[in-house]
C-alpha cells in the first residue's frame, strides 16, 4: 500500500536505509540538540546579545570557544540559545499539524462519503500551494514573529498527516475488533479515541518526526530570508544570514557552524523517524 | 419449503427473524430468510461460503442493515441503526457476537483485564469490576494469570475464550457465534465447544451458531437451518435434518465431509447436477 508509506522529500530516500551506527549517532544528535535547547541558559557562556566589538570575527579561543561573529557576539552562546527557537518553531508546526491532521484524517476515513470527499479535496488543495510561499505570504501580511510562519507551515504540513491517517483508518476500521466493540455498544467516538487512534499512532508519529526535520529546514530558510524570527533573537537560520558578510571577509566560522547544526539536526530527525516507522511496520501487531 | 416462522409475539422465542433480505448490487446475499430461536435454545445456520450465513449474522447483530425484513429480540423489534446511548446499550445486551478470528477480534494493544473492564464499565458502571472479571475468566476456563496478558501472548483457543468472556460480560440474551471455532485446532475446537455447551446450560443464553462444519452443528445445536445462495433450503431439528435430509443440497453437504470410502469425484458430479438443476 503506497498510501500508508511515509512522505519524504527527494534525496532523503537514501537515509531510509540507514544502518545501525547511523541510527545510534542520529539518536545521540537528537538527544544532544534537545538537551542543548533545554539547558541553554545555564550552558551559554555569555549573553547571546552581548557585544564585544574588540573581539569581532575572532577565531576560537579560551574566552570564545567557537569564536565571535561580525557584531562581536559569542557564537557558542548564540548556537545554544538558537537551538531553542530553532526547535520550538518546528515543534509547534509538528504539534499542530499532527493533532489537526489526525482529527481530519480520522473523520474523513471513518465517516467516508461526502465528508471524506470534502476534507480530502480541501487538503489536496493545500498541496497545490508550496508551504514556503504560503508562509512568506502570511508573514508579509502579519509582520514579524514566530507564530505566523509556524501556523502557515502547520497548515502546509497538515495534508501529509491527514492523508496518512485517513488511509490507516480505512484499513483499521475494517478489522474485526472494531466490529466487536461496536456490537458491545461502544460509541463510534469512543472506538476511535480508545482503539483506532492508539493503534495507528506509531506510524503517524513517525511521519511527524520526519516532518519535524523538514519544518526545521523550512523555518531556518524563512529566518535566513529575514522573515519570522525578530532580528535580535538567536536563531540558526538568522545566524547563517548574519554570517554571510563574514564569509566574504574570510571568516566563515560564524555562518558555517549554524549551517552544520541545521543539517545535522534535520538528518538526525529524518533517520530517527524513518527507523521508527520501519520498526513499527516490522513489529508483529498480534 | 422451510417451516414458516411462528411469529415474534409467541412466548418462548428469544429471537425471531422474518423475511430478511439484503442485496449487494445484483447479488441477493440474503433472500427472504426467516427463523426463530427459542429461549435458551441453540440454532445452527449451515451453508458453504457465499451462502449468505455471515451476512445474516451481521444483520442480526446490527453490523449490517437489511433491505427488508425484521429482527425481533425478546419481542422488541430492531429498526435501522441504533440511535443514542441507551438504545445502543440495550441492543448490546440483547445480542452479543463472537467472531471467527480471535487473532483479529481483540484490540492487540489492550490486556485481557482492560478489555473486560472496558465492557463492564460501559454496561455495569456500579459493579465490583475486579470480582466480576475473575468470575468471567473462571467461567471461560482461564486463570487469573491470563488477566494481565496481551492478546499476542495467548494461544488461539485462549483468545477465543477471552472473546467469549467479553461477550458474556454484557449478559446478553442471545449470542451469535460466527464460525467461532473454525480458526482453532480440532482438539481446541472440542474444548471450546464443550465450554460453550456448559455456558448455555448455566446461563440460558440462546446461541445462533453460524458454521460450515456439520460436526459442529451436530454437537452443539438443537435446530438447524441450511442456507444456499441466500435462501433457506431446509430447516428442522438438527438430529432429523442430519439423519434424513430432504433437500439435495443438504445431502451434498453431508456427503462432502471426508470419511473412509469417500469419493470426491462423485461429490463433484452431484454438485454440478445440483447447480444445473
């Protein structure tokens, strides 16, 4: 069934075949990034906006472990605190698109008929708009702030979740245990919430883990364009943007480090999500 | 012609089905089917796959809707889909069902105890659930150790016992058993059939046994109806029908059971003759 396969972007397919060491490394990267984001205020050696113009563009030293950017701000502190914004955004995208996507998918798959047609067609309509363009449009209208691009991307990612959920629900509702609970007198809502959704949740959550990586990349792209995240907030995409001029002056470190952080995190979430989906698929449910 | 039904109003009948029909496109899966089940009785519906027996069962329990005809339980007719919680619960207490495949009819994520508790909580919210669960497990011959097990840790026979316990938890008037032992080993089949006979003797629940297996019909039913192409071709007390079948199809079913001296070619010829006629 191709409909129940996870949706991935071109080029990411090869990661799906990840072997054990890569999976372990990816898990470690995910854990490290999450820990960094949670503990950032205690780990960061400086205030991320503290300017030391005398040390601007300095390389790594005992004072500044990862160097200083063109504005004289400590790169390590900005990377650590940037992890917060860079992860919080995708988290919001994934949380909203997963919840709403499951709700839409379950209703469409369970009820069927005209409601299914209406929901499926309207989510397919969202597919027609590139998510980034939608986000740019909404940010252009609403101005600065993380909320607007997060909501725009959540809407853009919703169809991936709802389409997967719908196809899973279509298969799940035909299983005899659903009929058994119906005969027992349980309401449709109760059967969906207590039995159908928990049984399909692992596959949907694996898709959401993969989506997390994509959303991170999209949000970093947006803040690189100067959209969304306010100018002084530390954010990886924004740091790449700020570091551009430094690269031209021959000091690439302050731009390359956040690039690395983005790439590593996206790949790590992809590998972990794919691996999770594989395990769920292979596990004998009986 | 089969005996006409004696009507739902007659006392002593827990389940009465009259003139049930259901078509899927051009196929008449169930065609003017009528039968009654006396209180505490056991009725078998026999037929080959495609004879409409499973569709009949699904209409009786309310998983499918009939095009025409009526199902009456304890004198109360059921019309259309259940509306509202009270009606849903009342119908569940009228008829429960045990499905063919115990591997699929239990939620794989839910332990035996949680499954029974969920049902008890719905139907008897004020009962002592722990005691009732122990009672039910004992009734179907499962130890209390099975309570914490997930379905995948149980054998097929044990799972079917759990499914039976779950149906019993509702305390229904009628239990529909749709090929309930077909997926089990022969020795386990016998155990479960014995268990079902004991439960009927203890509780007085009426059984509607859907099966293709004449051995099962012989051992657990009092009366039997034989279905072919959606219609009832023969009905009567099990012993009589099996000893002296009237309809050629019933004879064919009986002769199709493998035994010493069995001749498959002759059965095939008889089958062709029946299909032509």
